[in-house]
C-alpha cells in the first residue's frame, strides 16, 4: 500500500488493501507477516527512518485493531529509504516516488 508524500496516514486505497489482508490472515491462521515501512529518497535519512516506522505502525495498528493477532505480525519495521523499488536519487522533485512510499506485508513462512 502506498502513502502520500511526507504522510503516514492510511489512504482509502490502503484501507481496502488492509481489509483484504486481514481477511486473508483470518482465513489462513498459520500465516505470519512482517509489516515493513519504506519512504522515497527525498529528505534526510533520519527523518525518513522515522517516517517509515510511522507508516509501518499505521498498517500494524490497523491490522491488530481489525482482528489480526499481533503475535502473527513481525514489526512494525521501518527501512527508511534504504530499499527503494525505483532508484531516483535524492534531487528534489525527481526523488518523489509513490512506488517507494509504501508499507509491505511480507510473508515470513
């Protein structure tokens, strides 16, 4: 699920994805997932690290408040700008990448 620039607020499309993920996790109780937050490459590393953690926390909190047992979730983990899906560098505004501004649910088993 993706985020708006410099935001950790769940958008309606993210809520839809998280609702689907919660249903899948309820249907398959053996599944465990990592909740991993990421940012684009704009801004300072330390700021982006914190932002990625807030994004992961938003998804984690949504899942746990919608019936997913926290014991099945690894994280929330923030990776800042260290794992871009597309490397656009740090020059503004080229660094703005919605694809990189994301939280992933990575299956752990």
